[in-house]
C-alpha cells in the first residue's frame, strides 16, 4: 500500500514528501495505516499531525505565514449594533474567522458545526459560550480583542488553547485559560494532555465550570489559598478526579 503525506491544512495528498504545500504548510508527517500497523502508532501519528497543525496555526496567528480568512455566513441588519457570524466556510483544517469594519462582530454558536476543521483562529469582538458546538476544533487561538460570553467556554474537544498577548480580558499558559491578571482559572481544555494538573500558585480562584468532561485528567493539585466551590466536582464526569490540597 502506498504511503501518503496528507496536508492537515488544505487536505492535499502527496506520494512523496513535499518541501512545502501550496497552502504554506511544511511540517509533513508520514501517514500510518491503522489496520496494517498498530493503534498506538496511529494515535501517535494523529497527535504528531495535530501538533504540526498547532505550530502552523501559531505562525499564522502571529503573522508569519500569510493566510486568507474564511468566507463567512453573516447576519448584518443595519439596525443591530453587532454583526453576527453564523458560519465559517473555509473547508480547511485551519479556519481563520476575521471581519474588518467599524461595527462589533459576534461569532455565534456552532460556527464550524459538522465541518472538518481542527484549528480555529478567531479574531472578532465576542464569541458565544457554545461557539464550538458540534465541531471538531481541537486548537483554538483567541484574537487580541476577543471576549467570551459570560467568560465560559462550554464542552468541546479542545487540546490546545492560546490567547493573544494583547488580549485585555484573558491570558493563557500551558493551554489553560485564565483571567488577564491570571488570578482566576477559567477553563481547562478537556482534551489537554496529562493525567495530573497543578493549579499554578498565582491562581486564587477557580471558575465553577473550569474542569468539565476531562479526557485524560484524573488528579488536580490545588493550593490551600485557592477559593473554589467543592460542589463543582460533584458531576458524574468529574467524580473520578482526585483533589489534592497542597
Ligand atoms: Zn496544504
């Protein structure tokens, strides 16, 4: 069977490893056949490819690689204060959602629902809590002015999360979302790598829904000075988590 190199950005396939894809992606990884080889190797291939896409997304985010924004499905009534983005139609592994203009724009629930997009750069004024509903997005980059509705991101399949350094509302560290001053831990991506997590010492408060539906996590170390509602771990998806006060 032929081994292929598949571009995670534009999905173009190559028989021989290319120097550079026409979309700008360079970091190709040889595809592994799950049936011929092992499940572990296949998972490693998928994780490595996702990490390559993460690196590409970061380069686009900080303007190092030119990338055209997605065509957007918008609702724009002149009487509304905001422009609402209902969908992004790039059909690429990385969606770039950006709208230039004077009026504020809001990216609405499920803008990438049923799309094959794995990475999203969102450069708007506000996103709804359900932005990633029914989507496959695993990599999220929040732009310099982007605010999240109620500061809450709801259940999804995120593994990587990065906030632009100029964002006035949030910051990120080790793929975890914090308030700008880093005192409040707002959101722990549910597909974040690692079975254990230590809440950083600068945190004084944990948001109630910060740890919902974790995939690998089973132990959290929390400093004694940190304020959080212990009931937040009573949900069925969190009952297995061991909380260690340090
Ligand atoms: Zn490509």
